[in-house]
């Protein structure tokens, strides 16, 4: 009787921007013990994939790990898979960048391990029908997606014990269907159950194949799995069971299988990812309904196979922060394709190559989405991608216009929403002004230090917040699928569940009742005038150093048309000795309004990442405060409201001055998000509101302004 075949693809990844301590911990708990265990079972063969950020770290910190991989590769026990080097979602980056990412990994593996990969790990198993052309053009022969992709295309479950061929415009690639049943068995159920599944599959599909692709981190890095896999010996027992089944079962590397067997047939697959991803991407209300329906029909596999969530690109609709980062990446990618002056020096050619590496690093997928593993809520991951883009864009600007010291303004559809924005740049800065989003600045870069300053997150309702409210503090410590665990990293997180009305931008105008207090601001209960805060402003002026915006709105939502508030918001940009400054000047004019007292606030949002580190702090009149500080700054008589925010590590400082403001209200922006370690509080920057008490009346315009001065924190200019 012909043997049944098991094809395993084990994927290891750490994102660009993750902490060295995290790399090291997971190396010790997972990557090294997995390989050491595999070496003890030399007849067990499989494909291994390591993402580029992890490979670079391993090469720097544990070069001996490469010796383990070389030894196993040379004896044919493992096959090293390729992919986009910096682990991008391939469908989210331009074709030229797709090719470069694939080639970068191909060359890296060939140089260090002596063989170029023939197959790839497809990041997050995100598939779209156009991919066969791109993959085949990059000399990719195979990849793996999930069985859910095939089920969505109408395949029957019993058909998925073989591989298939996908085609686009005559270019083909082989596809392995990764079985969800195996993903959930390994390593969370007893070895005997996993082997029983394989034996039953072999009996039903003689000569067939079962494939599984999943994260190496589940074998030691997920909560409880290090003890399970290594202290309790689950992984050794599983590999031994595979070896002991050699009379009916054979493990193969994916490349061996593709070389030995023909594909079962053609597969025309829809846009899809693994089931959990297609759940996570849904808008919260739809996700709640989808999960309720899935629970209702959980015992009906005949129904469940047809239930699908959304598609990965939906994260750009769900999270404007992910969309902004993505569109910044596309802008920089296009910028790096030129044009550049002819006859570039070798130095500038090398700098452009470096800029392209910065760009590719910024295409690392984790900060563009959110699930248990996605990192859009992780500020250190978002920030590192922003920093890479700032570095790349700065190099491109310096090479293309090396003698310019001036400001430029460009009107363009930066966010790809068919609503134009204003992009103001100089050798020291880049600012994205969004007239249609309350006339705010959504992104602000400080080029001398390669820093982005806004980069916060709007606090939103998430499906899992209901679960947080229900669980008792402490959570469960049982070993289960990572998707089933409920853990809470600190008590009282439910008290932080509050939700913003607007994205967290710079210079948002808030007009609110004179009775509102600082506590109302912290609790997001100002009930500010919505159209002035988040409505569309018209552009009156768009010059390199002057941007003028205007908005007119009823005094109250149900008010008389004759009672209007007119707001002129004018930005001015200038260089300073060590940086630049932005002044936002306001003029409020009340037409047809009897005198009434209100408060006018101009909100600034800054995110310097590490709220508890001593080298990031506020300098306030009362003394130095850590970034998680909440408080009120009241200026001395005849002095402007003044606050300095310092990040010595990134070498940037931002000073806020608001003449005649009565107060500065400062409050941390903290989200509660779900990760593999459980529910956690995450600092997303601070919101700083300059507050003026104002009496609005017809014929008496009110004027005020605030200035943001950005400079080096450590002194000597790099500009």
C-alpha cells in the first residue's frame, strides 16, 4: 500500500521594531528548543520559514543557530522557504516592491545556506486571485494557504488531501491546502489524537497528503506551550510517533512533494485568509453578529464551511491609522522610483539603495492590522515603520532636491479617498493637513531625527471589550488554542473602556460648554461642537508656509440657520535654529448670536511611546512628569500657557505655547487591546488641550493661537 504523506510548514516571525528582549525570550523558549527537538528526530522532514527581521536578528545575536539550520538542510531534513523578506502582505505593496522583497529573500538564503528557495511562506496566508502571476514571476513554485480558502471556492473537505495549481494570465503556482483540523490539534491535544486523525486520513485517502502550515511560536512561545511542548515532552512524543509510523506515513518537505507528485487539479480561489483573520477584520457591529451566527451553527460543519468574514484590506477601512500608514508607504515607494537627477554619484546610489531597504522594512505587515497577533495597537511597531518611512523619504528628498532649503506644499489625495489633502514639506519636516477631517494635521514628521510625532490611536469599541467586562480578574491559565484563552494582565482595565469621537490628530478645534471640566475631558464628555471639531473645512490659501482653512456651521445642531459660527483656521510653518515651528491661529465669529459663554479648546496629540521611561517626559511649571501623567497646567499671570514634551531617546522635543489660554489639560490616551498574552493597557500618546474661556457674540470675533515648536532634544543640530 502506498504511504500517506505529511507536509508540515512551520513559520517563525518577529516584526520590525519588536524589542530585543522579546526576540531573545522567544528564541530561548521556542525557536532553539524546536530545532533541537527536530534534530533528535532526523527522519522527520518539514519546511521551515524564518522571516527576514528574525533572520537578521539571529545572524547578529545567535549565528550558531544558522549552523543548526545548515546541518539539517544539507542532510535534507528541512527545506528553508522564501517569501517577502520583511514579511509584507504581498497584495498590499506595489508589484515592483513585491519582486524586490522576494528577490531579497531568495538571495539572502542562497548566500547563507547554499540553495535558493523554490517555495514561499505567504504572509498571514492572505491570498488574492492575481497572486499566481506575481509569484511565478518571482520564480516561486509553491505556497500554502488554508483549507478555508478552498472551501470558500466550493471544494469538498475530502478533496483537500492533495495539492492544486492556481493560475493567472498563464502563470501558475502550486497550492497546499493547510488543514485547520491539524492546526488545532498541534500541540493543543494529546499526541494520540493527532495521530488518530492522520491514520483516519490515510485510510480514507490512500496515497494522499495532509498539509499544515502554522506558527512556530505555538510550540513554546504562546502561554503555557513551553511547558507543554518541552517540559512535558509533547513535541518529542509527536516526532517519535511520526517516526514509529514509518510503515504507513512519510513526512516530506514541501519541495520534495511538489517534485514527486502532480497536482490534483486546478484551484481558482477567492480572496481569503485564515478564518480568524477574516473574523477580526469585520467592523465591530458586523463582527458581533458574525460571531453570534458562527456560535449558533458551530455544530453544523455543512453550514460553517460557507460562513466567511471579511477580507484583509478591510483593516484600512476599520482603522484609519492603518490606512494612513499604508498610504504613506505607497507615497514613499512611488517617491523612490524617481525621477532623480541623471548621473547620480556612487554615494547617492548607495543612499538610494539604503532608502529602498528602509521602505521594505516599513512594509512589514504587523502594524497594518489587528487581531490577537496584529500590531496596529502596538505603538512601538507602528512607530518603527513610520521611522523607516521618514528615513526613506528624507533621503529621496535630499537626493532629488539637494540644494533646496525651502518649504513646499502639494495638494494631493494622500489617503486615496478622493478628498484632497495638503502635504507640506521642507528639509526638516513633513505635515499632512486634512481639511475634511476638522482641518487637522494627521501626520507630522521631524526629519533630522527620523521621528513621527502624532501616530496615536482612536479609542474604538472592539468586539472583545464585551468579553473583558464579563471575565473575572486573573483569567484562565489553561492551555488551549490561543484564540480561546481569556487573560487579563492587570485589574481594572474595564474602567479604561472609553471611546473617542474623532481620530487623534493635531490642532483639532473643540468648542464646548463653559460648565465642562478637566474630568469631562478625560472621560470624553465635552460634547463639543461636532462640525467645527470634525467637519469639512474649505481651503482658502495653500502656500508653502501658509495654509488657510475655513468652516461655517450652525451654532447648535438644531439651531436657526441665521445663528452661525464661522471659524478661520490658519497654519503657518517656519524653520527655527534646530527644527521648525507650526502656529495655528484661530478666529471665531458668531453671526446672529446673543452673547454666550463657552470654552474654546485647541487639541494637540503627541506620542513619544514610552510613558514610564525616565528619558521621555513633560517639563511643566510644577516640574518633570512621566508621559502617563494627567494634569492641568495653569500659567502664571501674563505668561502664556507653556509645556515641553521631551524624548531624549528619539532626540526630539516639542514645546507648546498658547498665549492667553487659561489652562492646558493633559491626559494620556490609553487603549485596551487583546494580544496573545491577554488584555492589556497600551499608552497611545497624550492629548493636550489649550483652553480659553470665551464670550461669543455677534460682531466681536475671538482670536487665539497655539504654537508647536519641534527641535532636537539633545542640542546640536543634525539638520
